[in-house]
């Protein structure tokens, strides 16, 4: 692992080596997909009913943070429908013509997966409206005054859109999906199941407390859980450990500076600067960024969301504040009368 990017371990984005490994660890059937009970049950109804009717399934929109299983679900939809799958992404479709070419080559019942659908260009989006609703596109031939539009019928297909930013999707596009599934962060128990399955595929032996330890450091995200599992595997191999128990998992992940709550070096640096240099805040974002030697944007978009989600940091109009839970997590005593110190609300401290 390179030490260049401190976010490699607990960041939610994909790391280069990860693509092939992720593909291998992806569940292929809906029943192997762990957690997300509500979405799974609803989706299963949508698919089953279209199978009974013998038609292509309704268009499906999947939204939620990175690494929670949107791409995995899109692939499962195609395989559950025994339909071919075409994969593209919003940024790849810059011209309406790009999309028209894809749409006009779809076969009946095919699943078209558009990842990052919120990043599609406006003209392509408008073309998609008609295709989704009427299974028809108008192809423009020629330029200027001589241009004519030729209507083209499309075979019924299923569009699966994925987005990390459902709020950025224009209403008319959102409304054309028959079903929207929002993926939530996973519980520790669910992540343990994901890990157990992955360990089986990686031929790793891990005790139940070992799984629990890795799961509790995985930030509610299967992608991170699988990544930490691979790092634990490296550690175990080098240390000649056959069966990974809780102490091994803990020691391995401490080596990679992923702490008991899944915070990495930058997350901790932010909290430490807040607590030890400013008595818990409030501190302006730019000051905080300078103190930890990072860009303002990195602190705001990379470290903060998880700290806020965990109830360790709060944003106020006057700046950032460390919560009582943050002090405790760092092993510090929260100031007695600090009006500025909020008590952690989202989660109780874990030992
Ligand atoms: N419910 C699940 N059960 C088991 N494994 C899962 C589950 N969800 C995700 N994973 C695993 O996590 C990894 C990441 O999932 P996936 O690529 O589907 O996330 P994503 O939501 O598409 O992320 P992004 O927004 O970055 O594209 C996959 O390798 C997959 O094996
Ligand atoms: Mg994806």
C-alpha cells in the first residue's frame, strides 16, 4: 500500500487494485445481497412481477453514498431478469448522439445501467426522458435549416440509474423511474455477514470476534469492510497467523492507523487539533485545515462527513466544535462547563 493517499484505507472511492477484486466479491443474486432489507424486498417485487407479466422491469433508480452496493444491485437486476447488461456512465455520455447510439442498439429486455446519472449532459437527459417513457427517440439528421428528425422505435428495456447525489437529479428525470431504492449505511452485524462471505471466498479463517472487530472499523460501508479484510489478510500472512482473532484484527488495523471507530490519521488529526489546540472549538474550517496540513476542501469533504455522522464533530455558524464523544474517543476529559461542547447525539461511545 502506498502511503501517499491517507484515504486509501477508509476512503469510500475505489482504489485501482480494487476493481478486479470487487468484481470477484460481488454477490450475484438478490438473496446473497446482505442487508438493505427494505430495498431488497421492494426490488424483488418489482422484478418478480415483471417476470410474471413477461415484460421488461420498470426503470430503477438507486441512490446512496459510495460503496454501499449500487453497481452490485444493478448487476443483480440484470442477472435476476436473465437479461443482458449494458454499462455506461453519466460523464461518458456528453452528447445526445452518444446516448442515441447506445439506446438504438439495445435488445429487447436489456438492462442499461447508467452510473453517476446525475452527471449526464442536459441534451442527453432530454433524449432519455422520451426513451424512458415512450421507448422512442428522435434522431436528428443533418444540421441547421436542413436538419430533420427521424423517430426511432426502441425495444422495451430497463434503465437502472445510480447516483450518490439524488438531490442533483432534475425532477422530470427522477419522476420517470418506476422505483427508487435508497441505500443506507450498514449495521455492524450486516458488515460481519459481508465479511464472512468475503473471507470464505478469499480462503481466510477469522473468528467471530475477529469479524466483529473489522466490521466495527468499516464505517458502515461494505467496500471499506472488504478492503480492511484484505489488509488484515496481508498482516496475517506476513505474521504467519492462520486464524485471525480479535486481537490480531485489532493489531493489524492499528498498524494501518484505522482506529476502533474507523477513524484514520486525518480524522484523528482534525479532532486532536480541535480539542488540544482550541479547547474543543469553535474553530473556522480554514484554520482547522492549516493545523492539520490539508486543503480546506479535503477536510470538509473527506474527513468531516464521517465525523459529523458519528456525532464526533458539529458544524455551527461560528465554526467547528468537538462533541463530548470526540473528547472521550481521544481519551481526553471533556471541559466541565464548556457551553460550546455539545454532547454526542448520534452514537454512544464504544469502548
Ligand atoms: N449488500 C452487499 N453484500 C455484500 N457485498 C456488498 C454489498 N454491497 C456492496 N458490497 C461489496 O462492496 C463493494 C462495493 O459495492 P458497489 O461497487 O456496488 O458500490 P457502489 O454503491 O456502486 O459504489 P460507488 O458509488 O462508488 O459506485 C463490492 O465489491 C461488493 O462486493
Ligand atoms: Mg458503483
